[in-house]
């Protein structure tokens, strides 16, 4: 596992959640997981998205 990719994926997840909360919408875990899987891979999605 590459720590740099993990850090980028974590930054992406936090930015996604912060953006959704600024809009007053709850972040859908399935949608977020799909984005992370597509961009970073399933392992990173399993670690970062509960």
C-alpha cells in the first residue's frame, strides 16, 4: 500500500464530506465509496469509507 495514495484518497474523502456538509446534504456512503473505488481502488475505499 502506497502511503502517498492513501493520503491523497483521505484528502479526497474529507473534501467530499466537507463539500456535502457545506451544502447541507448528508454524504451518501455508497456514492462516496464508488468515487474512491474508481479513483483510488477498492482497498483504499474499504479503509476510508465505513
